[in-house]
C-alpha cells in the first residue's frame, strides 16, 4: 500500500513541514524536486499548490492532501473532510478572505459594489458572496499583487489576510469578511473506502492534530513544599489537575503540568516566590486527547 500525499507548495510549505516533523515524520525537500523524501515507506509525497490540491484529490491523482477550505470551495471539490488543522504561515489561527477598498472609496457596504469591478484569486467564492447579497458585479481573476489593483485597475479586491497588516499597508480598508478558512486534510472518496489507506489517513490525522495541540504549549515541572500545594494550584487555574507526586522527603512534592507557552514567563517568577524549586520548562511534540 502506497498513500499518495499532497503537501502544499508555497506559503504554507514551511509551516506544514514543521508540523509533520513534530508529528514524527521527517521530510526532506530539494529545491529541484517536487517529490520530497519522507521517512515512511507507505507514503509517497508530492508538492502541489494549495489552489490545485482539492481538484487532484477529487480526481484520485492524490489519495490525500492538505489545502485550505477556501480552495476546496473555490474548486467546488467533492472530497472527504478528514480533519481540520488550524495553522498558517504566521500563526495558529484561521485566515480570512476580506473585501477591501481604497481608504477614500465611497464603497462602504457590499450593496455599494453593484456594477463595480472586483479583483481576486477567489473568483467563485466571491461570486457566491455577491449572490448572497443580491449584488451584480464584474469579478475578474487576479494573477497576484491584488492589493495594488485598487483603485487603478479595480474598484475593490477580495484578498487573503492573516493580520490585515498588508491590506492597511496598501492604504486599503476592510469592508467585510467574505470567508474564513482553515487548512483541511482531505481525502479522495474512493481512497477513503480503501480500508488500509483509510486507517493510514486516520493515523496521520491523529498525529498531525496532536502536533498542533502541542504547538502553543509547554510542559512544566517543579518541586514545591508540601504545604504550598494549594497555593501553587491556585496559580494554575486553567490546568485543573496537575500531576502531583510525593518525594522521598515528605515535606516536598513534585508537580508536573502542561500550560500555554505565552503565560510561562509570568508564571515562573510567581511559582518561585511561593517556594517552587527545580523548575523545568520543556517543549512538547504531540498532545493526543
């Protein structure tokens, strides 16, 4: 059994390979090849642009692939939604396709787009959005650099953003969100009915989701005086039940827990002040719930 896996080439490539590494798969990419090496003899990987991935999976040229919900919708692809994997090139959040216009534009609502020209890579989804709002407008495909096309070449744009900073940098303002999108692990319908392939895909989804669950967290362990247990637990309100182990010295206990990495820099000094010693912070590769 050989599972044909499509990995997104382009902006998501680096983040995807990092996620696979955390999940336990080592992927080696050559600048001259579209066929990365992966240390799993049951998987054959190929780099494919996210915009095209869903179509190739639907047609069975790939068994499974990673692409955004946006490109699944754009291609009208009939595929199996195996797992949602919330990650991006910059942060672990959904991305947005936004409707934006120049700062001085008189367009303020979707209805103001009637008869206007809109540039975007996401043509079909934008047309669906306009139909939902009862608006008729000229939607044209943009081959890139979409932000610079308004107002000289278009009245408005629909463009992808994670933070909105690029939109603002081009002196544009956002009117509305056309759609939010997350990365999906998708499968060909026929491949999904193949028991060995399906089991491999389900295992892959489990490991990738575990890697993402661990991406923003760290492990924390420490020794604390036994009479300070309640105080320490009160500092960890979101963690509910940390692991507490008794040491050979009955006056001390070991505490171990998992916590969001962003709060550790505030938490460690507080733990130290209430008597914690031997505080160790360590990275995590996977958390399987």
